[in-house]
C-alpha cells in the first residue's frame, strides 16, 4: 500500500509538473494559463496523446510531430522532478499515514509550496529573475502557515517568525552595499520565504548548502569551460537556494546537523 501510494503520487506529480511547465513558459508573456497546449514553433494544437507527461516526449523522440522542431528537455525534467519531490514528500510525512486527514493536509500544503519553488527555480534559471508575484505568494503562504496546525490556529514560536527576517538580513545589506552587483534582491526575498517555510535552523542550513553547491558548480564551470565565469551573470543563485532548501527539508537537516559535519570526535 505504501509503495502504491508513492507511485500514484509520483504520477500525479508528473501531471502537475506538466502544468508547471505551462506556467513557466507562459508567465509574463501575456498568454493565459488556460486553453490547449500548442507547439511554440508551428502553433499546432497538441493532441491528448502528445501531452502525456514524460512518455509523450520519449515517444515523439523529443521533437514536434509536425514541424520536427526539438522539444525542450525542460518538459520531461520538470515533470520527473515534480514527481520525485512529491514522492519524497510522502516519505517525509509517512509517520502521519495512519491519520489520513493530517497526512493529506501536510501533503497538499507542501506540494503547493514545492510547486511554487519549482516554478521559481526554473523561471529564474531561464530568465535570471525571480517573479515578484510568485515570490510574494510563497512568502505570504509560508507566513500564514506558521499560525495554523492540525488542531487549529496557534501562536508561532519567536524563532519561526524571526527566521524570515534574520536569515535574509545580512544578504539584504550585501545587496544594498553592492547596489545589486553581488546579489539580487530577488534572492534576498527568496531567503525570507524559505526562512518562514523552513524555520531558523533549517533555513540557515539551506542557505549554507546553497553557497556550497554554488561554489562547487562555479569551480566545475571554470575548470571545464576554461573561461571567466560570473555566478550572477551566467547562473542565478535562486536555483541553488531552492536545491539547498530541498536537501535541508527532505533530510531534516538543521544547523546543528550541519555543524556535526565539522566536528570530529
């Protein structure tokens, strides 16, 4: 039953991921999110069997059936990533499985939040900007969730409220002093949302992990490209923050757990 649940959630995730691709491609283009999907090159409306997550991409050989234009790998990657993250959420909250209502409330909330983060990460990677509307929705929902539990409304701990302010504060100072050259303000707002969402300990761990990941990727790019590389100009920092948050959240890594890596007994 447990593995069947994970499989079904994975399939649901790939379908949601298909919709997230629509959001990513149509956001800020003037197009609505409704209506049939179509080929961006020949404008032909796609048949239902061309819209099956992952399988359609593979069966079409990654090309449009009509004009043979290559289909972006972003489509299957986002679909698979969403399916995997949703499946991981089932494992993350498996302790609540006997309590269906509590389990579903946790699952639906975090599925929504990670759907937002996936869109933000991919959009930032493509356009090097974090959309304010999506970011403000994420911050607002994360903040409101602090006042809600399975038993009803609660008073959040001071550290939970402080996390969304304390974590981004030093980086807001860096943004201000460098006039946006060293860090974008979108990254600062993302840190604020992640602080409210993850809490102080996991939020700090997520930021630390993101800097380590960014450093590793930057070094690899310098090594393989043999050219000058600027993190801000070539690869935005938002995706690293979100991957760091994913690691901290899914494996329940806080500042204490991260600190133990450097402690040798």
